[in-house]
């Protein structure tokens, strides 16, 4: 009786071991592994930063490939001529320089010319009435928050060849193509 009770106790203790051991091992592994992972990552990311910041024209990579520096970004077109839109709802592209214009939570340089109250002095086109509507169509007194970051939708252009051929046709040429002489003859 006594003997079998002791064996049962011992077995119970053995069975409980993994339950105790797992959390203990987890703690031990966690404290062991974290610093190792950190030291393994740190040099990698700083090397990537160094290469990007070095500005070298070309360099030979680890596997012997020569990496070319990308061509410089072409200058923006800043001829102040408003461009035709490809469809009525297109956000018009920006025909002037926006270099260094502050556009963040503290200041919006664009609105110093394009807001309703400034257009008299600036002669810039006013932001359109849609820019005063919130997402429910409710018209607000000031430019809506969803139209605050102008460069989300309006972008400058540069004089470059498109990477892929552009087959876009605007709606007027599609309509003209659909009924050419018939429409004219009917008139
Ligand atoms: C110093 C005043 C001024 C500032 C600042 C300014 N603009 Fe303009 N913007 C103009 C004027 C004036 C025009 C009319 C065309 C021209 O003269 O370049 C114009 C034209 C535009 C157009 C073309 C509108 C159309 O109907 O084709 C867009 C889009 C535009 N600006 C966006 C912006 C954005 C976005 C910013 C801020 C990053 C900005 N502008 C800052 C004065 C300004
Ligand atoms: C979410 C996209 C979006 C944002 C953000 C936005 N616009 Fe527009 N904008 C448009 C679209 C689309 C149009 C053309 C259709 C319309 O009027 O709504 C337009 C039209 C304009 C026009 C031409 C108005 C006219 O009547 O010819 C001006 C100027 C303009 N936006 C300036 C701005 C400025 C300045 C800001 C930042 C304060 C801004 N937009 C933010 C999408 C946007």
C-alpha cells in the first residue's frame, strides 16, 4: 500500500514536470535568444543604409555583378501652362514647381495660393467645390480633411518617354470614332 502510494506520487511528479518545464524553458530561451537576434540584424540593416547613402556611381556586388546607379530623376515641367485633362474628373496635373513646398499638419503651402480667400492675390485657380465636401457629400466651410494633402492626387509632370506605350483614347475621340460621317450627315 505504502509503496504503491509512493510510486503513484513519483509518477504524478514526473507527469507534472513538462508542465513546469515548458514555461521555464520559454523564459530561458527568450532571454537567451533576443540579444542574439538583435546583434544578427543590426549589421545587415546598417550596411544597406551605407550602400544607399554612399552615392557611388557603380559598385561590384558580392556575387560579382556590377550595379549601375539609376539615371537622375528628370526635372519637373514648370512652364505654368495648365494641361488639358484626359477626362473631366481627372485631378489636373501641376504645371509649376512645388520644390520645397511645406505640406504637413502644421502648414499647407498650396492653400496659400489655391484657397478661396487667396486666389484674388495669387490668381491661382481655386480648389474646386468638391474639395469642400466631406465623404457624405456635406459641404463644409473649409477644405475637407480628405482633400488636404494635395499631392495625393495632384502631381507634377516631367518630359520623359513613357516606359510602356500608352493606348489611352479620350471619350471625345471614342465618340467621334464610333459615328463619323453618319452623325454629320444627319445634322
Ligand atoms: C505661389 C502660388 C502657388 C502655390 C504656392 C501653389 N500653386 Fe498651384 N498654381 C498656381 C497658379 C498661379 C496656377 C496657374 C498656372 C500657373 O501659373 O502655373 C497654379 C496651377 C495649379 C494646378 C493646375 C490647375 C489646373 O486647372 O490645371 C494645380 C493642380 C496646382 N496648381 C496644384 C498645386 C499644389 C498641389 C500646390 C502645393 C504643392 C500648389 N499648387 C502650390 C499658384 C500656386
Ligand atoms: C483625393 C484627391 C484630391 C486631393 C487630395 C486634392 N485634389 Fe484637387 N482635384 C481633385 C480632382 C479629382 C479634381 C478634378 C475634379 C474636381 O473638381 O473635383 C481636382 C481639381 C482641382 C483644381 C482645379 C479646380 C478647377 O475648378 O479647375 C485645383 C486648383 C485643385 N484641385 C487644387 C487642389 C489643392 C490645392 C489641393 C490640396 C489642398 C487639392 N486639390 C487636393 C482631386 C484632389
